[in-house]
C-alpha cells in the first residue's frame, strides 16, 4: 500500500523520483511553487513545457527534471482550478489533478513522488478542503507508487495536511 506523509519544506529539495508542480496552462512557468521549480530545473524546462503544452486544468503532463538534483528524474506539471467560490467544479478539477499526476507518474515507473498543495496559493482554493481532496484522492487512486510526500511550504499548510492525513 502507498505510504502518504506530510512534510514541511521546499519541494525542489525533495529526494524523490518525481516532483509535481502547480503549473499554469502554458507550461512555460509561473509564480509560487512553479517559479521555484522552473528556477531549479533551468530554462530547458520552459522549452520542454512549450513543446507539450498547453495543459488543461485537471490534467497532468511530464517532462524531464533537467537541472534538479538526482534522484529526481521527472517533473509532473498539473494545472489546478482557479477558486471561484466552489460551484464551478473546482473540487472535481483538483481531484483530477492528483489522479492524473499519479497516472502520469505510474507510466514513468516512478516509485516516490512529492506534491505541493496544488491550487491553494494564487489560485485561492481553501487549504483545508484542498487537503481533504488531496488525501482522499491519493488514497483511492490505484498506483504502483510506494511513497507520496505532501510538501507544505508554510507551517499552516503543514498542520492542515497532517490533520487531513489523521482522518
Ligand atoms: P497555485 O497557483 O496552484 O495556487 P501556488 O504556487 O501559488 O500555486 O501555491 C501552491 C502552494 O505551493 C502554496 O501552499 C504555496 O505556499 C506553496 N509553495 C510555494 N513555493 C513552494 C516551494 N518552493 N515548495 C513547496 N511549496 C511551495
């Protein structure tokens, strides 16, 4: 069974096979976690993103990890929903991000993967609801991945993820 844990830190420093980034549709790079991932991976990441993008919300696409340190081999780009109050299908799109990211990673034979708190920054998705969706979706999606790390950049997000995992 897959082990899921919450950790606090910078996702670009994770020692996993694949890192997920909360991308925008162009896959050319953005702010927040996506900016950090693009800075760490170098300019070839935007080139690779532009070659496979755009990526619609709820979907996920993979590129190499370029300048990220081993063991990271892949970057999974997923596009979260923009929060518009909750009645625009945001929850289902967010669940789809987690589901599709796992599916893409499975196809690449990934055994360990790190996720940021997708959509809870600039996109404005309420963090507690997002954490419940993340945990529920990751637990219910069949996968060969053995280790999932939910990486919180700040203390509040870490606490919210830890609570969601204890449910
Ligand atoms: P979105 O546009 O999907 O809302 P953001 O990047 O704005 O994405 O925020 C998503 C989450 O990622 C937020 O909790 C933010 O604090 C966090 N974050 C920002 N930088 C990093 C990083 N380097 N590592 C991990 N998480 C990060």
